């Protein structure tokens, strides 16, 4: 099997994926037409150009632009189904997906009913298991985060497994959210946080030492603090690394400057995800190709990256064992 074909066909897992950033363009165009079009994208063919960014703030601006086409619960059912179909086509067997309830409160959409609408869409697609993580959105403050936590705890049965904080990391440090994280753990939810993406190593350290997170979203700028790199390796805190996202947002000017290879050699528990694939134009197969071609990951290393994702997944031990056995039983697993 050709190596690129192997990347595409491999059974996969993904732990850092935003529902609102994983909307296939056909589905997004359906919503744009539904709400009357937009002069900045006069045709479906203009969508890819819309998703090119000067910097992280420009990305957030574009994220908000896109969200204007998500106004009703049925819109979330539509995009959840489309995302799940797209993941299944890539042979992703398990994914954990962020959704950001507070970003849609101005449309009078509640976190509880949003979760239910998303689950309806996910349940329409067989062959993939998708759990949900509520993004408490650091931009909206700790009080709002607590309100979102209270709401989502009412619908845990919709497959909500944890919380995170995304948004403008460079403007909103993690420390004020510590009480919310403590309460989330008390209620049995798992915890991650975006850190070390738009802000430096101090953001990662704050997420680890103050928030007490189990995983770190991105975490790449931990590379600026060698002692922190050692800490992450020692504690085996999984990093949800998204290399092509970091390039698209200008975190690194060149893929060869990305620290994922250094993290791997340092013994950090690296997992690989796509973040916002239909805003960046990337697939997990592209990420694997970068790992191999730029950073020298072997095929065994790629398999280990996927197995790291299984080990870091927020699922019961028996389900994790079943997932790992399922991956290893796929004939493609050992085809290279």
C-alpha cells in the first residue's frame, strides 16, 4: 500500500476537534444560502479563500463570522451529521468534539438543547463514536463558564465527557477558571484547556498547576520552557497537538520550526488532531504525512501516536480496550 493511501485508510482517533470548525464546506454553504447569502463569499467556490488568516485574532474574527450562520437547533443537527460523515470517511473510529454553547446564547439557544440537537445529528451516522466536550469559552469569563457547566451537567446523557476553555488565550489567562475546573471534576467531568497556542509557556504551566487539567489542547509553546517540557514528560500529560493548525494561524512561520518532533523525542505523550479542519483545509492523513516527512516519524511511531490517542481518550476502560483491539484488528493497521 502506498504510504499516503495508508495514512488515509488507517483507523484513527481524534481528541481535539471543534464542531464549529469542522463543518464541511457543502454543509456551511447550505446554511449560508438558508440565511440569505453573504457578500464576502458570493459563491461556494469562494469559501476556501475566506479561511485564510493573517494571525490568531483574524482567525477568531472569521470564527465569529462563520457562527452567524448557526442560529437554530436544526443547524447544529445538520453540521453534526455532516461532521460525523466526514470523520467516518477518514476511518476515524472515535472522536471527542468541542462545542461552544455560550457563543450562541444571543440566539436564545440553551446549552442543554444544543447538546441534544448535536447528538441527534451524530446519532444519524453509524460506524463512529463521538463524545462531546463543552468549551466554556474563556472570553466570556468565569461566571459564564460556571453557568455553562451547570447547564451541561443536566444533559450528561448526551455523551458529554468533559470541559475545556478555548477562545482568546492571549487575553484571558487560565487562573480565574480554577474554581470552575474544581467543580467540574467534583461532578465527574474530565478536564482539558487550550494553552500554549496564542500565549506562551506560562499559559501551559497555569493550566497544569492551577487548573489541574488532565490534557492540554495544543501546548506547543511549552517548548519555550525546558523545565516545563520535562514536567509534561514526567507527568505524561497528553498534548492534543495540531501541527497544521499552528502553521495556518502563524504560531510558527515554517513547519520545520514546530516542536512536535522535539516533544516526541523528549518522551511527551503526543496525540495528533486537526483542530478546525474545514477552516484550515487539513485532514488527519495530512498531519501523519507531516510527522513522517518532516519529523521522521516511522510507521510504528504513527501507530503509537494513534494508540496514545486511545490511551488519552475519556472513555471507560473496557471501551478503551475494545477500541484499541478494533484498531489493531483492522488489516490496514499492519499494511505498512
